[in-house]
């Protein structure tokens, strides 16, 4: 008799959880209504020039490391002479 009561209690517990699972929650939704007179258009305006896209195909770190490389004296003198010829002011 005691086992029979425990079995009935377990069956009632199982059915009570099944009935709770069938409950449906009804949540209030939200609706957003915009101004229907305005045109449906999107304008994306860049706020900055794309300078990074015009950069050479080298990573940024290599630009920093170029200043620390040793300079060939002959090449440097040639560049200075060329600069003087191009930017000569009378």
C-alpha cells in the first residue's frame, strides 16, 4: 500500500509539470511608427578622407622602422643634390 501511494504521488508530480509546460505566456509587443512623409533613403557620408587606403602595401610598423635603418652616404648625397636641383630658388 505504501509503494502504491508513492507511485500515485510520482504520477501526479509528473502530470503537474506537464500541465505547467503547456501554459502560454502572452507578452506585450512594441510597435515603432516612423514619419511616413519622409523618403526612405539612407545617405552615408564619409567624415574623413581614406588616406590609409592610399598608403603603400607595407604595414605601418615598417614605416616606423625605416627611419632607423642605416643610410648609404653616396645615395644620401645624390638625393641631396637632386633635391637642391629640383627646389632651386633664385
